C-alpha cells in the first residue's frame, strides 16, 4: 500500500521538475513542505524518481509508471524491499543479466537507448557501455595525499572496511561511505572521482626543465573546489600557484579546503575569463577545467538525461573557446596548457582542441577520452598542449 503511494508521489515529483536547480535540491525543498513523509519514505520516493531518470530516453512511448518500475528492476542488482512490494515476480530475478531482465520487462535489450545523442560523442567512447552506465550510481573514490598512505590503509584494514586500492594512491569505496568519519578530508585524503584523478597522469608529460624552474608558476584558471589544484601541488609542492574562478563563494570554499590541505603558497581572485583576461604574470602551466555540459557525469545526476537540450552544445563550445583563448594569453613560450572537460560531446572536446591549435601557436602533446564507464566513474576529456 505504502509502496504504491510512493510511486504516485514520485511520479508527481518527477513531472513537476523542470531543471531550474539540481534535483537533489528540488526534492529537498519539496519534502520540506510535505513533512508527512518520513526518512524511509523520502528515500524510497527518491529511489523511484532516479530509477525513472536513469531510463533516459528509453521506451518513451510507455506510461511513466511502467517505465519507473522497469527502471527500478534494471537498476536493482539484488532483491530489495521496494521491488518486492511493487513487482514481487521481478524481485527474485533482480540478479539476472541485464539482457534477460529487459526481456522479462517486455522489450529487447537493443531498445535500451538511454543516451540518444550518440552522433555527438567524442571518438574512443564505447557507446553501449557509456549508455548503460547511467543505470548505476558511480562509485565513491578518494585519493591518498603524499605521506598518508600507511595511515589510511591501516584504518581501512583495522576497521575491516570494504575498499579496493587502484594503482598507488586511488581507493574505491562503496557509495554512502562516510569518508569524514574515518579520515581528515583534504589533509589525509581528497574525495575525487577516479577519472579526475587520472587527469594527473598528464602532469608527468611536462619536462623537468619546466617543472624545476624557480618559480614554476601554475595557474588553475577554472579552479572551482580546487581538487586539481591540490593534485597539482601534491605533484609539484614547490610551485607558485594561482587559482581563479568567476564565483567568489566558490573561491571562499576553496580557501577553506586549502587550509586543511596545508597549501599556503598561492594567490586567488575572481575573474570571468569569458569576458576578460586575468591580471597575472605569465605562467608555465595552465590548467583549464572549463565549464561544460557535464554530460560525462550524468550517471551521478541522471535527471539531466530528461531535460538536456542538445542545442546548448554549441553555446558551451563557444564559451570554452573564449575562456581558453583568454587563459592562453598568459602562457609563456614553452609552457603547457591542460584543457579538461567532463563532457562526452566532440564539439566541447576534439573540435575545441582543433580550434585552439589553428588559432594559437600550439602543438598537441596528447589528447584522450578518460572512459570511466567500466570503472563506475565519470567520463572526461583531456588535452595537453605546448606553446611554441
């Protein structure tokens, strides 16, 4: 009875969402004015909403309730109370392979067209794997900061916590793991998606002749929360760092994060690089994690699958070109420029790199898609360029 009512509430909540804010904020505001729902009710209602979002553009001709219950079935790796209450015959089969579950739900697996804009994708993206990745929330990842590996691993081992070490310093954790209850966040570990951590692999392509300069100047031009700045300083601890963003509130939060991280040798200020260049010295290394569609992260925010308008892609591309163009004015000859997006669209990725190469004295060192789908992580694009 309660589960059926949750379906109706979830359908109402989903239909009323228009994308003016992240769905997490929108639903929080809804529940604050509908206090009859307890914590368990809210959790189940949200689960149903997200299951509908994760269906993306699949079977749009079906009624929303049918699509929602099908999404719940496809997103369930094991039997669970909500599925048992709503579709008991499916619940016991929740662990079956996806193709078999599709047939049980009444359609063929090839009809599972969750992500429809496949013609817009960057080269190197596995279309099927990327589309199906939206059925699952990405895992939680942390990066161990220098000097803290033994302590971090010791905590995980002595407390019998579930984890997987990836490479030297990346750790996969279950979703819902309370990192702050076990570690000093930003001091011992940084919460950072695995693909974002792998951006740091391109740091090693900058030759020592550049990185050992005194000072070696790094500018994080679209710093946001500062995750890549911290990673850069962990790699180049003697560097002189400048961080900018157009949002002053973001920069304030970044300063708090840096305080815990022990980063003191830096300068920060707000600047909108889409409108003007920054008043800073010439730089040796510029990191530009530019604003984008965020399409490589939609398995975290699957509501975007239902509200995104592909007509917005050219506008993102133009914005990125403006930001990159103004940032490049501050790059020293022989310096390196790291262009980053969390987009899967070629207009925001390879096409922009081609534009930068044609309109600046640059050479391409490496560009690639960081495929996160198989690792249950985000998908990103990176390109490292050198100024002649």
